[in-house]
């Protein structure tokens, strides 16, 4: 049985588990918005929306910027894109190395078999 | 697969998982993966490049250094420290790049240390190879990873595959 002890995992899963929060993320994906705009389509109080936003912020999915009394919100796409670029770079690196590693293992085994035949 | 793993994490962290079925026993694969002489023979992510120097102090707390030289003469030198060494099934080590990398001894590193877990799982006469490479945006997230985050990602990946 797997124990899900990671706080990070709990947070991100928790943040994405709620349908309202997923809708908020979908709305933010269309562009930055302020808290009152978000409350409207969900027929919720500002306080309720704020609670959801705090959860999304803690999961690192949403960034809040304050301009006076207006809080504007944006989806944090940059870190995700950077992470993806990192993954792509290392995928090429390891896939390339593993192609050679496989070939090398085959060579090693062929040598071993030859040795055995010589005996 | 890999995107799924990425999605369940804090967005600025990332984990890459690479799997292969190898035509060798875990013992041979482990040996080829961890010994300097073997590494110099196979470590080529691009054709034509070479590994002029490799050193492996294969024990917990021991360090390694792999110097890769590209066809244009540029050096890429990886260094790290072993965190877990369980021959022939499991290895955990840190991974960083030297800033310069052209020297013969350990040099100054970039300081963006990532973590690699390699598993060699016996599958009859063959070996299932699983490499998990994790990038961390903060020290805290790296430390929480060493407490089992890698295992969780791994289990998730298996779970998702079955679905």
C-alpha cells in the first residue's frame, strides 16, 4: 500500500480535486482576472472564492498581484513551462544515453558468449 | 506518462521517468551503469562525443565525476554524490554540472542539484530499468523528495499505466 505522505502531493491533488477550483483555473487560463469577476459565474460569496484561491496559491497554481484594493489573479504557467523544458532536455539526454547503454550491454554479452565458446 | 507525473507536483518542480527493458541481468546492467571503465564506453547521448575521464566512488556519501566532451570540443561534466547504493537493484544519487568542466579534478558546480533514482528490476533473464530524474526548485522540495517522493511518483506512474 502506498502512503501519500508528501505535503506537496496532498496540496496539489487537494487543489485539483474540487470542481469549483478546476473551473476557477479554467477561467484564469483565459487571462488574468480579479476576485470579483471570479465570484460571479460561480454564484459564490467573495469570501468563499477567496478560500478557494488560497488553496490554489498554496499549490503554486495561481499567483495573486495586488494593485491597491484590486487583487488580480493569473495562472502560473511560467514555472510549468520551465519544468517542461527541463524534462524535455533531460529526456533527450537519457534516451540518447540509454540507446548506447543497450547496445553496449549487447556487445558485452556477445563477448561473454564467445569466451564461453572458446573454453 | 511524464506529463502526468509533472502535473501532480508543484509546478516549478519536475520529474522525468525513463523506462527500458534491458537484455541483461540486473547484475550486469548495474555493473555497466556504475563502473567508470564501462561508463567511458557507453555514455554518449550524441554521436561522436567521448568521455575522457570518469571516476566513481560507489558507496553512500561517495562522489562521482563524468567528463563528457562534445565533437566541437565543449565539455559537459556531471558530478554528484551517492545517497543509496543497493547493488544490483537500486541507486540514488545527486546530479549537478560543473561550470567549466574542462579540468581533470572536481571543479566549481552550477549548484542546481537534481536527484536521480535508478532501479534494476529482475524480469526473468532480463531487467526492467527505471530512471527517475527530479528537478527541484527549492531545497525543501528536494528534501521532501528524499523522504519518499520518488517512490510516490513511481507508484502513481504504475497506477496510471494500469488505468
